[in-house]
C-alpha cells in the first residue's frame, strides 16, 4: 500500500482549530485505525511541517485513500466554519 500525501494550509491562527480537528478525526476513526494497525507497518497518519513549503503548510501522510479524502474535505469545511465564527 502506498502513501497518500496531502499538503494542507494551516494558518498560524488556525493551529488550535487544526489540533482539535485532528483529535476529532482520529477519535471518529478509532475502529478503522485499530483494524489497519494489524496489517500495516506504518502509522495510520503522520503529520509534519516542511520548511521548504512554508510555515503554514502541513504535510499529512495517510495509508488509506478514503481517510485522506475524508480528512481533506473535513478540514476544508472546518476552516470555513472557523472563519465564520
């Protein structure tokens, strides 16, 4: 299984929102994470920053396409809702 790499913008004022979103996302997928852990040699999700991409870009590495798609669309929605608040 190959890595699915996302580059997502996270502005400095969105750090708390991003952390809360990651926590909710991982909690909502705990059963899937446990299932994948049995057959995978890599973590379900890895998050890092890449200085070459700028401080406001996060690099997320998933093992599942569906998880990457769900995270990406969920983060886009959370950012919109966070801006409206």
